[in-house]
C-alpha cells in the first residue's frame, strides 16, 4: 500500500494543484559553514521533511524575486544575482546581488510523504472484567505490563487491583485506606506512591498474587514518581525534582536535581536532555522549548514525550516539534510498554492499553486517490508475482483514473511554470565574467 501511495503521491505533486505545497522562510545567516567557498557562496540546509522543490525566491530590498537555477559551468560566477543548485541535502547558492541587508530565502516545496500505517488494536481491560460502573469509576492511576498482559490500577481508598486480559480476572493485590498513585512496574517489582512516600513489592505479572509492600522513602512529601530505566527513579518531593537509585525494595536515598524550576509537577529525561511540567502546567523540554501549556502529566519512552492536556493524550515528536492526538477522554496514563500506553477514560469508564502509533491516513480530499492506490497495488502485486494476466487492463484503468482526477479535483488549471530546467544567468550591467 505504501509503495502504491508513493507512486500516486509523486504523480500528484507533478500534476495536481499544489495541495501538499509547503512554504517556509530561511535566513541566509543559517548557511552551513563550509570551506572552501567563494564570497557570496552559501550552503543552506533543506528542511528535514523536504521532498521536491516547487518555488524558490530571495528577498531583494524588501521584495521577493524568483531565484533561477545556475548551470554547473557558472558555479564560480559569484558577482551576480543569487541562483541555486542542489548539493546533497543542501541548497548550493551562488551570487549576492540582493541590494544589501540580511538576505532571506523563501522556499516552496512538497514535503516527504507520510507513510500510511495504523495502530495495533487496543487491549481492553473492562469488557470482560466483571467490574461494574461504580467500581470502574474509582479506578485512577494505571500501569500496563505487557508481560502477562496485566493492567494494575489504583482504586480510590481501597488499594491496588490487577486486571488480567488473558484470564479476564480482576485480583485485589493490595488493600489500603488511602489513595495510591504513580504506579510503576520495573524489573520484577511494583512501585507506587502512598501517603507521600514510595512503596514497593515483588510482583510477577504472569502469576498475580497479593503484595508484601515495603516503604522505601520516609519524607512524607512525594507527589510524583517515575522510573525510566538505568535503575534511576525521578521524584517530586513537595515541589522539588529529585532522583534516587532503584534496587529491588532497598531504601531509596533521594538527591535534588539541578537546573530545574523550584516548583514542578513531573520530571523526565531523554538522553542528556531533561523535561518537566511546572506547577503552572507548562511542559518544557531541553530547558527552553515550551511544548504545551495546561499540562497535567507527562512522561517519555526515551524517544517521544507523552502528555495530558485537557483530558487529551498527545504524542510529541522532538525533531519536528509536532504533537499528535493519541486518545481523548483520558484521565490517567501509564508508562509506555513495548509500544503501548495504558489509559483510563473517565466518562467512558474504560481501562485500555492503546498503541502509541498514531493513525495516519491519506489526507488528500478525494476518493479517487484511494482507488488509484488500489489499482496501483494490484499492478505492483502482479509485478512481484511475475503475473502479466490482466496487467494491460489495470494499467488502462489507472490512466483513466488519473485523467478523471485532473478533471474533477483540480482547483487551479493555470499550471504555472515549475522549477525544473537549468538556466544560464544573463550578465547584469557593470558585471564581467563568463556565464
């Protein structure tokens, strides 16, 4: 399907009306330092999602001018109007007659195709668990454990409940008189926050049994706890972010983490970079990047950041700084486990483990695109099977669909000139040098 979608996408970007067109500006000061370069010669990094060039302009004394493409033999003519070629992943720009000031490029391009893929089916822990709505309404914090396919949830004022999706059986594994929060499963142990301290107990998800808990901290002020690996736990004591070493049910000794605001709700790290949620609900990453506001919880799987904002679960991609919706009506989330994240949905009264893969579908608003992909898939399968039967009729159908697509879907029939031909630059008055 993705091979077919790539073929259709390439055809759309060549023939359609710029539905996928993306426009961005790039200061020439961002040019990549590289030697040896002539004066007025630049290498400018292309956007990370760049696929195909559509337009390229430069700002000359406050107005935009189209930038031509130079012939390779003109590569050293740098005392002339700006022009470009591609050099690897960069724009290679020669020339500098932009009438002074800080030059600015305006790049119009088609982004790289977004593959079609779908999340795995959610694991539902409520349909066959036998829990009624009253019981489900008391479930709060959750931890999903892929080993044994178990969801461990806290029930307000009653303790911990382990729900097996394999046996469809809920088991009370701990009874308390206080609310438990921030449940984490790590290396054969279950950890949680209870009355301001971290507790832990051995736990085997494939053989669920009652816990024998041990108190691991004694400050009475812990409001948040998470374990991301490397035997390191991150806590918030009062409002201060701290860390501790994790080793079974040995006592934890916490130490303050530097460079963090004085008041936070949550803390996490990805590599050498840190992120946190401030007491005002600001999700900050890398010490400076504001990801979102109004955030109530955030965690990471070491690659992406997952956060709750107004009962919506988002997945944030650091490289693109884009957030995608994974689920709605979410009241609590668990750590990510093998591509799944546990959620409790408040109004729906459901406990699920959902895939962290967003549901990407084709965004082009025309059903002919889907039909084109279907026929292109049929042709691709026949090629792979070395089966020529019916190939001609399929190819003819693809041609008919392409023609019909242009008839019914195009919004602009002018088809302006594309940037695709190498141009020689004319000498400007007062300039010398071969062109």
